C-alpha cells in the first residue's frame, strides 16, 4: 500500500491537518512520527489490530512491552489504576518531557497483548505540542515504540525511517532530524519505591534528587 508522507518541516500543523490524521488513527492507521528523542512508530493503543501490525512491522515478538504517549496527565489517569504520589510529583516536574513512567493499568482498557507484566503500562507525555494535540484529538494513548527493526538502534533521520517503512505504514510524518542521542528515561512506579529501568535523556540522579533531596 502506498504511504502518505506529511511534512512538518518549516510549518506547524493546523487543525485540519491534525483532524485528518486523527481520523486515520481512529480508523486503525499506522504512523511513523518524530518525537523529542527519535522517530516513533505506532497507532491507537485501543485497537487490537494496530498492535498486531506494529509487532509485525518491527519483526518483534508479540507480548513484548510497547510504550505509549499521552496527551496529558488526565489521559494517563484514564488508563492507569491507583498511581502513587511519586507519579504526580514526577509528572508535574518532568512532563511534558522524555520521562516514561511505568504504572499499574486499569482492566479492560487495552488489548491484552499491550499490557506489560502485572498489568502495567509505560507512558510519557511528549514535549511537541502538535503531537500532544494529535493524541488528544485521537482520543486514546498512542503506541510509541521506536521506528526501527527489532534489535536495531533507534533512528533520528527521516530518510532512514522512510527507507524502512515506506509503503508499509499508512502515514509517514517528515520532521527532519530529531534530537536523538538518548531515548527517554524509564522509571518503574509499581513497586514500594521508584526504580530506574533505563537511564536516558533525563539522568537518574536528577530524578532521585528531585524526589528525595528536598
């Protein structure tokens, strides 16, 4: 199938552009898009066929955890269950930003294949305003796995993701080169104390200093 390429370079997307793309996502479209770290690959998390396509596109074993992005804290609360006080403090300090938080998830809000171990989700609110607006208009968490083949490094170049995913996804959003360097930092909030699962853009020390050195 031919992919539709949409360009962000030199312009901010208007409401018609976002409405068009949100409509595609609600219909089950798969999109490659730029983020504050690397290019992401995804679609609406509430559509089971979308998850299946994402796993197939990456050559990734079904059942491996996929991360998500949300429009805002309120959307995260719709999908999470009993987030701890640490969550609200970290969200207020680091969101929008490259901090992914692992939380207990509500039952029956996502396809079973998209829950992490112990019915969890890994989610962040990204800095690009247009991306948050798109997720808000779409009405659901957006899968945000890296736009690469499983086992390969994440990509910050549109030309590289285009070569891999052209005519394999519905939309490719050209945002030029993304900041790259490091992925988001992942903090697990499902245990008695927060735990760093991956140190990325935000140093773990900065997180611990904020939480404990007040």
